C-alpha cells in the first residue's frame, strides 16, 4: 500500500524515494490512496478540537467554534490542502526541463514528490487535538522543515537529476509553495468576507 511509504520516509527516506520512483504510480492513485486519506487528518482533528475541546484565552475563558462554523472551516482547509498539493506537483513537473529533468504529460513524478514530501505536514495534523497555539505552531514549523528537506532529498532521486541542481530546483519550489500558502490565506479572507468566517462561542 502507498500508505506504507509514510513510515519509510521517516526511517530510510532515500530507499523510500527510490521505491516511489520505481512504482511510478499515476497521480489519480497517489491522490486517492494517499493524499485524500492523510490530508484529512488535520481538518478532522481541527474540527474535533475547535468544536468540542476549545482553547483557553487569558486565564480561564474557554473559546470554541460552533459546530457548523468548525465544519465549514475544516472542509475549506481540506480542499485547500488537496489543491495545494496538486498545484505544487504540477509546478515540479512544469519546471522539470529547466533543471534537467523529464517533463511528463501527467506529472506523475511531480505529484508523487509533492504528495510524499507533505507527509510530515499531514501527520502534524494530529497535534491539533491539543489546541494550544504555541504547541501547534512549533509542531507545524518542524513538520514544514522536515517536509522541505524531504523534497530536497527526493528531487535528485525521483526526478533523476544531479544533486547539485536539486538546490536551485528546491529553492524555486519553496518559492512556489509560499505563493500557494499566501494564495490560500487570501482566499480564506475573501471567504470570511462572504460569511464563511469563524463563529466563536464561550465554552
């Protein structure tokens, strides 16, 4: 199963990337069997924690989201993650020729590289069950750092390019990832203005 790669990327990433390259699964299969499942962790955990656990503001005031608001925001977050992985995968494929890799018509390697590099961020979603902002920020910062390293490590293996080119390739992809992140934040603000913003209640 493709989910088996999630563990291997933490224990022996180079071997796992080689296995992913050899499998060369279609983007549809990677999405259905991997991204759709793992990307759901953070939205589900966020819904549970914000609608049922809440978080403390100040010394003793407990704040929650209404269940409808928490569900709306969780679904939007989930969709943003799915679109973000897809966009990053196509950016990897689109820039392939620039860095000496082979561009594919279905972006199979690009989608796989993006999907599996996001594994730490997907799994970091479990941290949202403990709704403490500073703790969540640290966990996701660490996950983002390891995800970036995974992409840098996987680029020469999956895309079959010299390791020296992976530095520039990875830097360009980091810029793309930041643009995608900013775009999703701007989209969130626009949706909030349309009435889909968070609705808070006291616990």
